[in-house]
């Protein structure tokens, strides 16, 4: 079997048989890899502990018929703090779940890997009061990379300047004027619109250092959660759990 090397972020792992594990990975080129780590759950396995969710590793893989096989793994970044604190685990799970849903096997999008890494680092190191803000920034940035950048400055339907009240059309993908409102439009405040613009234009490090504004941040998060759920067909359980509404 031909072999190749890849730097990859572990998004998800699933048990296979008694000792093997299937890993869903985001490669540094932004494409998704699904691979088997054989014997990973055996005591003393040289792969055990190196391929945990949210960790980054340099891998040697062999190409298989359906799933590739991981034969070597060197740790680049373990991000242990993301698995030791419940709030950080929940926030990091949103990042991993969304990346799992928007990355595609064989389709490159290098910005996704950098976004995922910077988001996880920010979640691990920032204060807990910044976690929702970081997750919201990740959502708006990842959707933009996915080709669904929310329009926040002019009417998403007719491009007219927006004045006064704010409505956001999930279908049109952004703010809309009173004439262009539709059944998918939801109300939100101008402060939330301004925050989303700032998050979209800031680095994750800058997002983590912003002063907290809980009420506005919650409104911005709720809007982006609805936006992501509207445009991604898959159920995002981690996002629902993080929102405090696991049955949504």
C-alpha cells in the first residue's frame, strides 16, 4: 500500500472492534481524512495518548481501500487543557464538530486547519468568560470559509444601506431591509451586528482579549447558532449542548 505523511488535527474517534479506533482527522491542507489506528486501545499501544480529540500530530499513513491506516504518530500539540475542564471541552467540541461537518475528503481548504488550531489554542488559554465569544467567532469565520459569509453591512437581498432596526434573514444570509424581510428573518440588535463584524475581522487571540459583554455576546451567539443550523444539514449536537439546549 502506498504511504504518505500528514499533519492532522483529531476531530473525532470511534471504537472499531475490540482494540481498533477510527479517527476523523482534519489535514493541514484542510481536507478530511478517515483512518484506522489499529490496536490503539490495547494497553501499551504506541498510538495511545497521541491521538486524542483536539490534538495535532505528524502521522504516517498507508492508503487503504476504504479507510487509511495510521502506522506512526508523533505529537505536535496535545491541548491537554481542552480535555481537563468541562467548559473548555464543550467549547472545543463545537470546533471539532463543525470542522467534521464542513471538511471534505479530497477537497483542500488550508484556512480551515489554521482556524481550528487558533480556535482551540484560544479556548485552552483564555478565561472562561471568553469561551462563548471565541466559539461565536469560530462559527462566523468557519461559515465564511465554507462559502456562506454572513452579510452584516448592507441588505443581503437588495444591497441597500441598512438604517434603523435590524433583521437577519437566515435564507438570504445576512441583514435585510424592511422591504426584503422573509419568513426566516430574525430580529437582533445593532450591538450584536457590530460585534459579529468585529469577530469576523479579528484574530482568535484578539477575540480572547476583548472585554466581556455577556448580553450582546449571547445575542450574537444565538444568531450564529441559528445561521449554522440553517445552512448545515447535519445535526450539530456539540453546538446544541454548548448552547444549553441539548434537545433543540
